C-alpha cells in the first residue's frame, strides 16, 4: 500500500504535526490545558486524519514511533511556551492501545520527558477504555509507573468502551473524559443527561475530575457546568489549532 510506505517515512520527512485544542475550566473559562492531536501533512493527499492513519500505524507496527514522536513534540512545545511566558498549564497526549504491549513504555516516556526538559506534571496521558481493557493488568502496572513519575492519566471516550467498573476502579486514573456522544444531544435528551450526571457523580466519588468533550453550544456548556463537570473541551471554545493559532487565541480577550 502506498499510504503505508509513505507513513513509514512521514516522521523522518517531518510531515507529522500536532494541533492543540483548548480545555477550559467550566467554572470561569480559564485555560486548564490543551489536548495534542496528530495531523499528517501528506504531500499529495493534504492533511490526513488520525482516524485514517493511526489504524495503519498500529497494523504495521510503527504506532510506538508515532506516539513517541507526538509525546516528544508536545513536551518540546510546552518547554517553548514556558520559556516565552505563555501559560499553558498542561498538555494531554493520546496513547494507542498498542503502546501498552511494550513493557518498556513507562521508562521510555520518562526518558522522552527528560530529554525535552519537561516535568511530568505538565503531561496528561489519554488512554481509551478499549486500550486499558485489552490488557488490564499490564495497563494498570504501566499506569502506576507513570503516575509515580508525576504524569496525569485520563480515560478518553469514557462510556463508549467495554470496561467493567471493577476494572476501571483498579486503574490509577485522575480524569474521566465524558465521550462526546453523550454531550451531543444535551441538554434536551434525558438519557444522555442521566449518563452525564452519573459520570460526574461516579468521578466525584472516586476522586477524579471530569472533562466533557465535544461541547458545541452555550446550552451544553451551561448544563455541564451546572452538573459539576470540571473542564470543557469543544468547538464552542476552539477547534484544534496550530501552536501559533493557539497563541493568537490565548492573546484574544474573551
Ligand atoms: O483530531 P481528530 O478528531 O481528528 O482525532 C481523531 C482521533 O484520533 C481521536 O480519537 C484521537 O484520539 C485520535 N488521535 C489524535 N492524535 C492522536 C495521537 O497522537 N495518538 C493516538 N493514538 N491517537 C490520536
Ligand atoms: O477521541 P478523542 O477525544 O481524542 O478525539 C478528539 C477529536 O474530537 C479531535 O479530532 C477533535 O477534532 C474532535 N472534536 C473536538 N471538539 C469537538 C466538538 O466540539 N465536536 C465534534 N464533533 N468533534 C470535536
Ligand atoms: Mn483524546
Ligand atoms: Na475522546
């Protein structure tokens, strides 16, 4: 496959980039952090979505390389922002299920952050329910190591996977990310409203914070703030932005 061959060369050719989507505190709109999202600038196809190339990277065994590039780039960007006095409290980086197959994951993440000069406290790792559930014991052990280093751990797309609550409770999480499928029809849809409220209640009881994804309307923002979501992310605030566009967004008074 041509795309597969191209993807193998994409890192070396500098075709990968990160965009950053703001996450804001529900209470006052202050910046809580950003989520880093991979983009591939293909010379002929234009921008390729991670939905199209992450599965290929997993299949052909180069997801670790891509994932580690993304983490290193996010860490370098944070160091650059701090040097320039740009206050981005934290960056969330997505981890693929396959990255957990590797017993050396926690050690390599530590090395990547040390190399970039980024404290672990600046970094949140997003794992999906399915990633954690494929190998719950391995995932729990890797996440324990990462937590001890000082990284934050978020469960992405929460509510869409197949995690039992028993397994969920064994993972050392800091954050639940309420999947945007539960946000989309708020505030009118009673089922989604019930799920959103239940997730917030569960998170509270477990001592976790809640990030709601896919917030697109003012009515959704108000509903999610009212039920006690801590942090909101979505097109209402901003789309994923290049680093330069994020800096401009931060500099624009609300
Ligand atoms: O940014 P966008 O909505 O196109 O992202 C689509 C999907 O790709 C999301 O599920 C997102 O989590 C995933 N994704 C984006 N960046 C990365 C990354 O660096 N690593 C992994 N594993 N997934 C990513
Ligand atoms: O699976 P994950 O949560 O990592 O996916 C992040 C993706 O969600 C990004 O590709 C981003 O483009 C997309 N996204 C972010 N905000 C919104 C939103 O408000 N509405 C929709 N439909 N998608 C969003
Ligand atoms: Mn994510
Ligand atoms: Na998500």
